[in-house]
C-alpha cells in the first residue's frame, strides 16, 4: 500500500483533453519502481459520451494495475467497455488479466498473432524474464485473459498493422462523434512534450523525439509502418510514451527523417571501424546527440529521465547496429 502511494506521488496528474463536445481523452501516467520511470508509461482513456462507450488504449504493466484502477475510480469510471492493445510487451499489455477481472464486461482488441500470449502468457513471461531480467520482475507477472474476452474489432476503430517496434503491433484510429484520433503505439517512436513529460524550461526549439527500435530491427518494415500512420490524416496523435499532439503530420514527418539520420550515423560509424559492441553504441549515441535536432532537448531532461532515455537510446542504436551488420550494408 505504501509503495502504491509513493508511486502515485511520482505520477503525472491525469491530463484531460476535450477533442470534441462528445469525446474526452485522458492520459493516465503509470510509474513503476525504477529510476526515471515516471511521466513515461501512458494509458489513454477515451470517453465517448455520444456513443456511451469507454475505452482504454493499452493497460500498462501488471504491477501498475492497482494504481490504474485507483485512477479510473477517482475519475468516476465505473466500467471500461473496450481495451485496445497496441502490442503484447509487458509494459503495454501486462495488466490485461487484472483489468478483465475488475471489469467483467471488458472486451479486448489486440494484434491477431499476439492474442495467444494474452490467453496463455507463460511463454511471453519466460521470454520477458530472459530478456529483461529484473525489469520484468518490476513490471510484474501477467495473469491469463479469458479467451472469450477477445474480439476482432469495433465500428469506430480502425486497426492498422504496424510491425517494427514489435513483430505483432497495431496502431489504432478512433473516428467517431466528431473526432479522429491516432494511437500509433510505438510505430511512431517516442515523443516527450515539454511541460507534460518533463518540466518546462529553456528550449532547444525542437520537440524531443526518438526511435523505439530494439533488436531485432528491420528498417524497411519500420519505415513502411510509419508511412501507414502518416497517411491517416488524424486531428490528434496520442503517444503511449508520452503525450498528445495536435500536429501529427509534423511529428511523423520529423520522425521519418530521424530514422534516416540514425541509419546514416550507424553506417558511418561501422565504416570508420567503430566495431560491433557497446563501444560502437556509445560512439553512435555521442554523434547523434550532437547531430540530431530531435535529441537536442536530451541535455535539458531531469537527471533520472535522462538516465532512462539514455538506456532506451542505446537499445534503439543496438537495433540499428544489428540491422546494418545483419544486412551487410555499407555507407
């Protein structure tokens, strides 16, 4: 109980946006017990007063389920009708079984090939322990989702197959009641808006955006998925990490250019003999922090968030390095 209170104190307050007279969006922050892991794992609550439907986009890790349920209760949410899962990584889908227990009428939409891991999460859990170790334990163990809770889709929701960050990954478009909202999952990278994901202050003049490209990464697949979400022409884009924007076209275009910068920096480092291990990762990261305008806010991030972001940037660079070496590419 004390741990829950401490985590809640680190969380961002629920951030609400009225996207139309009939639809409210609320971002819920679910911090976990690791350095810098606050203002980061975002769950989107969609309340459509016109249709009388309440949805969540992603559910967060199992360990954050008590906080999520408390937040929903504080907001007066008595039922969640639908859950849209972008992918089955345990920081996005880990709490699905707990949410289903709390809301008996809940129906779940998820990437088709990922559904089996929700019904029987044992292999996913073992894989997560092997890959993430202590981090997986902090995220918490999933419990199974009853198979009859899974449905194919909703009239108001378009599912877009967007592999890249994960092999089974959906982006979603909610188009109803006078709004059109894109939930890209991690197909559009990570966007940290100043004043929401980290404190206001001096600005480098660019938004903070980074790729989410862990190994095993395929550049062409990721780029194709990004182009799919660019074609949506949404009014709002809502990132799980971490926040909304009313300028989806601009952010998606910026991120597309960033993917090519990461590829180019990796190719140049390999050509210059940077090697294959962590030394190469650090060389590439140092270069990108100097050259990529979308990382210019990195130095202004609070120390704990900067530490978290360094970890994920390094892992994204590992994805690019693995891709370049696997494909035998040359600068």
